[in-house]
C-alpha cells in the first residue's frame, strides 16, 4: 500500500463505523496561551471534553497535522538521529464523545490493524493501565479483558501511571490508556529476546504506533478523581510510523512519505543517502542532515501556511530556530552553500495536494518566506562556523563559554540550541547560565538605550520587561513586506 492509500484506508474504515470525517485543525494554535502548536489530534476537541462545547457528531475521525517542538512534547533533539520521531507528523485519530467506549475502541483498532492492514499479530504488543495505589485506582480490567479476546497473554503488558494514564492538565478530563506497539525486528532477534521486554524501552525497532485514551474521570482542584458522566474515547496513531510498519521498513524515512524529499536532497547535493549509517561511522552526518532537512521543511512549511511566520519571538522564533537548524545541517554536511531548503516546498506541496491543500494554495508564498530566511542566515553562517571552530580548537576544556554562545547568537544569528547541537557534535557542552546572563545584560543595556532615545520621560522600573506585543500583526502579508526590507 502507498502512504496515500494507508491514510485513506484509516479514514474509510472509521467512516464505515459511522464516524464523521473532519478536517485537520491548523498546526498553529491561536487564542490559547497554554499551547503554541497543535501537538495531538485531541487539541481541537478540548472544549468538548471540558464540557464547554457541543460535539458536531458523536463519532469523528481525521488526520491531524501535529508539531512537537516545544512545551511538554518536544521531540526536536530526536529528529533525524532516531528514525521515528518527527517535528511535524500526522496523527490519525478516532473519537467518541460520550458515545462508544473501550469495547468498540479496542475491537476496531484490532480489526483495522490485523484485518484491513493485515499486520502480523505476533508482532503486536498492547499495554493497559496497571492501577495506582496513591490514586486509589485498580488495574484497567475492562481493557485487559477486551484485549484478551484477541491477544496472547504474554503480549498484553501492564503500564504505570506515567505511560498509561493520560491527563489533559492539572485538572480536567483524564483516564487510563492502552497503547499498541509493533516489533519490527528480524525473526532471529525476536527469537533471542522477547519483544515484551523492549516495549517503551527506546528500541528503534519496537515502536509505539497507537494510543487509545479512555477518558472516564474528571480531576478536581483538590486532586481527587470524579467519574465522568459522559465517557469519551480519544485515539492517536502516528501515520508515518504506521506507513513504515506496513511498508516493512526499519525507518520512517525509508517510506514514500519521506523518500521523494530525501532523493531530491541526495541528488542535488551529489551525495548518497546511507540509511543504515551508524553514529560516528562514515556517512552518519550526511544521513542525519538529509533526514533533518526532509523533516524540518515539513514543520516550517505547514507552520507558515497556517499563519506562523519565522520571527524573533515566541512561536515565530521556534520556527526560525528549526529553519536555521536545517540550513546549518545542509550547509555544513551536504555542501549547500546557496539557498536550497526552499526548493523542497513545491515537492511537499504536491505531496499533500488533496490532503492539506492549505500548503498547495500558498506554496509560492511559503517558498519565498523560506528563501528569504535562508538568504539572511547564509550571510552570517560561515563566519559563525569559523568562529565556533576557532573557539573549539583553542579550548582547554569541553565547555563553550556562555558569553561566546551569546555572541554567536547576537552577531551571527545562531540560536542557542544550534550552538548546543554543534557543541554536542564536538563533545562539548554550552554554559547556558552564562548565555542567559549575557542575554540579560544586553536586555538591560537596550532598555537603557531606549530610555535615552525616547527622552527623559521614560521611567524604567526594575521589573520592566521589554516584551514584543505585535504577535498577531506579524502574520499579515503587509507585515511580511516590512519584515523583508529589514
Ligand atoms: P513516543 O513514546 O514514541 O514518544 P508518545 O507516547 O509521546 O510517543 P502519544 O502522545 O501517545 O505519543 O501520541 C500518539 C501517537 O503519535 C504515538 O503512538 C506515535 O505513533 C505518534 N507520535 C508521537 N510523537 C511522534 C513524533 N514526534 N513523530 C512521529 N509520530 C509521533
Ligand atoms: Mg513522546
Ligand atoms: Mg509513549
Ligand atoms: Mg503514547
């Protein structure tokens, strides 16, 4: 099956179970101070679970574009280094709003995986909540029993509160969850070591594919749990992981989701993509760089298409950091000395045509924004790298001084996490405390300068902070033009 067919089969399956197929919400979250980017399929239904909005249908399903680069879910450092965490990914999901519950959710997830997708049952492991004494909760016997109809006992594993109990926040809806993991190792490896011991153990070939959350409690302010009158189901399956498993690959990047991008990068850089390269071996940096580029351009493109331009603040800075990370990889390891990342945008837009048309309809604009960003960063990148190399070569310990990291950021536009990444590659760490001090000193200086510039009537108090407030403005086209001139 192609990736497209796999996605469609998911939606068709849940449509056949009376689910209404709904569109993905934008990846950029507006009007929610607690969240910058959509990081799960359930985000757009939060108000329904909180009882503050009515569902449009009791059962829905969709594919949601997600971004996990900040806050509670931040997978950025894993990307490209491992084979199954992305910045932007699609989360396939089905929901019941006070309608069906554990039985149907479990029946259908098993039916879909084993009858429609025909996954090998012996390679599947499921988990259930084992209970928690402090919470006064017993094991999720219901989920266990439903699974037992289908799954051998040694493939049903207990999980603790950390892995198998989902909470929306400190208060609000919560409940046990059941996850499905896939063992993609060779038969030989499977005979030697049981997959059961590798579930949730960061093994690159035994990976989580689907999470089924059963919301049945409401956490009150005093910490106690109250049964919910209406119980809900919230599920999320990683689309790229599912495609990898169904296409029999050992890396998400080897699927037709990523291969067209990687092949294009390999061709244009004149380098070969060595999927199997191992850390420190020849080809490792090139392979990571290609994966990072193929991954990051997706995050950047969808963020821009959904209204978040790269900038120096908040969500905009998260996107700029991701972009500069990709540009540095492509420059240093793939030899792209001229802007190149932007050329991936049309390819990506074509790929998502008919799925997320928001990108296709704005592809020229998105490409232009990426190009401008590349041009700006490439102006200072080489000088920054040269300085960095000098400092590393002259160092007598393995620490990059905070003041220097700050200069790299201030003069050459190297975000702190980029300097940290480069440092890591050379076995160094960065004195982040020193960096923050230098940053604070600069803020104080610029505050003082502003006071002088604007006249004597500016009264600075100790707690004044110079905060950017034009957050929404930056998302209009008019502002882009202004931003380009700078
Ligand atoms: P993991 O333990 O692998 O980090 P998770 O438990 O954080 O995954 P969930 O929050 O349960 O993930 O999200 C539901 C599903 O989304 C996961 O089962 C997985 O298939 C997929 N998923 C989660 N994070 C990523 C990511 N960064 N890239 C690709 N798919 C992801
Ligand atoms: Mg995770
Ligand atoms: Mg997990
Ligand atoms: Mg999970």
